[in-house]
C-alpha cells in the first residue's frame, strides 16, 4: 500500500511544472533575427534578387539563442535538401544545398514555427530568392568601337529589311503589318545617313529608299492641315486611328518626322538628289504649325476632321516636345510667334525641367537638335540632358526597390514594353523593366556608363536580349522576362544617338538648315 501511494505521488509531482527535477529542460523561445543569402540580407518574408552563385549557395540564419544543428528540422527549400552547419558561432546556422543551384532561377525557403534547432521558434520564416543571371560571356569579345558599329548595323536592319515594302516607312512594332508610325519613321529616316557613312548600304540605295518615303508622304499619306497622323496604313496612306479621338493630325509625331527629313535633306546634297530635297521642302512648307495654336499662345497636339479638338492636349514642357516649338518657330510658311514658345511651352517661365522623367525626353527632340552648348532662358540643354542621364543611371545603381538586374552595368528607364504591357518607366514610375534604348541612346551624354550597359546587354544577356534587329525592347529580371518585341521609336534613337556621340553626324546635318538657325535665334537660343 505504501509503495503504491509513493508511486502515485511521484507521478503527480512530475506532471506539475517545476516539481522535482525536470527530466528535460524547456527549449528557449527564439526568433530569427537576420537572414543572409550569400551575404545579401533578406527580410523574414521578403525577396532577394541577383544572388551570386560563385562559391555555392549559403543561407545563414541567426537566432536569438544558440541553436543545435543535431535537432535541425522544420525547413524546406525548393532547390532540394539543405545541409546544416554552424556559422561564426552557435547562434548562426548555415544551410547549404546538396546540389548546385541553377542560374537565373527562383527558389523559395521556409522555416516553420515550432521546436526546431533546439529552440522554440516563435514565428514562421518564408522568403523567395532569385539567383543571378549567368555572368559568363555569350559572344566573343570585340572592341567597343566594333561593338557600337555592330549594334548600329543590326538595329538599322529593322528599318531597312523590315521597312514597309510599299511606303518604305517603319512599322510601328514587330508584327504591325500595314501599320506604320510617323515619329518612328522620322527616326528611321535619320538612320539612312548613318548607314551610308558606316557602309551598311550604298548612298544610291539609301537615296532610293528616301525617295520612296518622301514620295509616299508627299502624294499618298493623309495630312491634316499639313500634319501627319500618329499611324498610317503603309500601303494606302490612310490614317490608322491611334484612339477614338486621335484619328487626325498629331503635331508631335509630325515634328519627329520633319526633324528627320530636314536632317536627311542636308545630307543628301548632291546634284542628283535634288528631287529628294525638293520633296522634303514641300512637306516642310505644308505643315500649318500656326493653325495648331487655335489662336492661342500654345500649340495643340492633335486635331481630328470629325472630332476636331476633342483630344484637347496642349504641348507644354517639360517633355519630348521641344522640337515641336523649334520647328514651329522656324517654319518659312506657317511660323508661330516667339510668345507661343515662351507662354505655351515654357508656361510663362514656370516650366520645371525634371530629371525624374523617362529618358526619351533627352533623346527624341535631340536626335537632330544639337544640345551641345545650346542654351535659352530656361536651361543649358547639354547640362540638363547629361544630368538627366546621370540621374537615371544613379537611380538604377542605388536600386532602392531592389529590382533584379539593376546595377552600374545594367540600367535605363524609358517608355517600353514591360511584363504588364507598355509604360513610360522612370524613377517615379519604376516597374522593374530596363529598356536598352534608354542607356544606349544616352551615349552622347554619358559614354562610359552607356558602354558599361552595352557590354552587359550584349555579352551577358545577349543569349536572351539580342536578336535579328538588335536588342529586344526591354527585359525584367524580377519576372525573368525578356521582350520578344521591337518598337520603331525605341530602335531609331539607338542608331542615331550613338552616331551623334561618335561623330555628331545628325546634329551637324540638322543644324545646317538655315530655317532652323533663324528659328532658334527668334526664340532666344544661343549656341557656344
């Protein structure tokens, strides 16, 4: 009887916390205080991108208490099994996969709350990692000069081989069939002098293509008070509506076309090319820039024959529209007064020039308009455009949003395709998509930074980013996405602005035009 009673008492005491000596000590309550993946910090429920793989993969978990790897458990890794070991001390556990991880692949890791690693883990841990893109060269190394020429040549083929067979104009994008673009075709016209100078095509071949374009624009293409629409049918010349109310003249797209034509007219200056120059002059003189003011001190972007001014968009700075006002003031037949520039474009002196905007603001108006030493009451345009490019570059280097692929070797935010469609990317509208045209067309402003990006785009990403017509439009490593598209307004600036950085060719041609020089003087521009 006494033995039974004693046994019962001991049993009860063992069930009471703190009674007698415990058979097992309670595991200390612990939290994971930090996670490093190959030295890169990641939050407890976050994402880490561009994980380098040289030297293998190590996930380091630091606990608030010492861990016991003999009691490891509760974790999973989508890349296979993980082998635990201690780190610098017993509060840090390092986990290594038992097979080599792959480049450019997304993995997930989780650690459940509970009794694991000899501690009582109070919170779940789960994060995603994306390993780096394979950093090896995909193509043999060549000199930077050879690489620049290669990029210009292969990109030029978008306009040359993929140009519309009837009009010679540039298709809006790969797969656009009969839809050709006015602005993108203006950029394409500017690639012809580059192609001749670099030996991609002969002068006679380029002149013949330009004849086809000028004849189509002068005799077939729809015009609305002299202005072309955004899109045209490349066979019939009829307007292709850009939107329901945008089915008439587009003054900004027209300006990009006229800029290209005027530059080309100066280049094709031989006696046998007089017909080209005469055709371009007739198109230039027909644009009724003054009519697009509606009698006000500002230019309007659109007019439709049936919707009239329904778009109601004024061309006001700062954006890509500076060239519109330069051309409007320079017109020999339908000029606008200087007040239209100062009150309309510059908002009576209240215009703010932003460096947080998409990079095309520093490209489109300056394909022919030479910003070197160009100043007016509002800016030094070389200084501004250079600062704009450096801001775009430094934003990507800093990479505050931790996007995959952003670095000093991979940068450039501008209007482009992205995984969700099309957007005008910038530091204030960052979707994680880098467009090669942004960095490459900035070559005149930041040559070293542009060359770094060029090398990365070609040698490292070239197996996915380089194609028949040069670099595809954009890529987003967050989504492991590379565009399959080419867009005329992105392809053209690559060729032209690289050439302006190399030789100043298109700047020299455009700035020879006496109408343009007179217009710049009228608006108060100076050149040094």
